C-alpha cells in the first residue's frame, strides 16, 4: 500500500494506475476505522482492480460546537487495517492540501433542499461540507466507482444527487450497514458512549425495527407511529432529533403509491449523536 499526503503525489499515482488500465474504486473515510469501513474496502475489491482509500477529518462538515477537535484520530491502527484489507493507495492529506486558500475561502458544492432536511436541519452546513470534500476528492482520484455505507443514508443519497446533477462519471454504490451483534450500527463515534450508554444504544435500531413493523402491519405511515417511536426513544434515555419514514429514492415524504421506504432516526445519548435507518418495502403502496 502506498500512502500519499500531497495532491501532487496523488495525481501522479492515479495517472500511473490509469495508464495501467486499472478500474479504480474509491472509499473516502475520516479514519478511526472499524469493521464497517473494512467491509467497504472488501466490497470495493469486487468492483475494481485498484482500491484507493482516504482518511481526512474534514473540518468543513463540523459545526462550530461539534466534535471536530475530539474526533478520534488513529492513523497507525488505520494504516495497518487498510494494508490488511488489500487497499492499494491511501491518501491522507493535510488541510492545506485539501483547501489551499483556507477552509473558509474554498469554493463549496451544495445540493439544495435535501441538504437542509433530516440531519441537515440539526447540523446546518454539515452536508455542504460533505459534498464539498467529496467533490474535491472525486476530482483528485477520478474513481470509476465509489462506495459509501448506508448508515449515512442521507449522505449516500446526496452524493448520488451531486454526481448525477454535475454529470460526474462515477458510479456510487451504497453498502449495507455493519452492526454489532446486539444491532448497534458500527460508527467511529460509538467509542464516545459510556458503558451504560453502550447498553442503551441498540434501542435506536430496535425502535426503527418496531416502527417498520408497525408501518408494515398497518400498511400506512402515520404521524402517530413516528411520534410513538420518539416517545419510546425518550423513555430509553435518548434525546431524539427526529424519527421519520421517507421514500428510499429521494427521502421525500411518502405518497400513497410509494412502496420502497426507509425509517430514519437521529438521537443523542449523553454527548453522542447516533444515526441509523432501516429500509423496507410495502407489498402494496401506503
Ligand atoms: O462518512 C464519512 O466518513 C464522511 O462524511 C466522508 C464521506 C468521508 C466525507 O468526509
């Protein structure tokens, strides 16, 4: 595995790979890698002959009061894990390589509307930061395919919209969420949880599964079902930001003919914000 920390070095390496005619898969990350990330690396291998990963804790996607400084950084562990996962190139840039004119002066890329809903409503500017850094990384790596975990469902959809709107020639693949044995979705932020919070945390997934089952039983999405899910989370000790059932394809509110749905939630446990979602399909529309 070649580790590169400059834009010039990455461009050179990518040109070399492309000259060799290799199909390139790309997996961007912010590090503190867990089994979910490594699953993405293994999946990437199914799509291409060369796998490029990046580790960059992107300041643009953190709000002023968020955990940018505290975000876990474990480069030594991450490099060993990526090497073992068969990654060919690792890009670990510094801020001045990513945003040479400064992070606040950099041109931004934003998908309107959906960026400000669901998680976007609670984290203003977050998705603008995500699409901006992913655009920049795609421009540098020029991958044939890029893989994203579906735990960050809204992020995955926004990146699909960005690449479609801008005509970027990259296939965006969503990969199933990897869970702990008790159902908790793997996340780099899980390590913030105290031992007690860790025991409570799987209730987020359980609540979404119950919401899904209720919608499937009744054949309809109701405000009451979402409100009951919020109450159930509160009873368990969460502070929910939202629970919502949306259409899979565009995260719009479902209409009566829609069958492919996803229940999404974000909720705080102490100082940790957890997100999760469950996709499901109705036999007939709602
Ligand atoms: O999902 C993440 O880890 C980040 O949002 C991403 C896609 C690497 C952009 O910084």
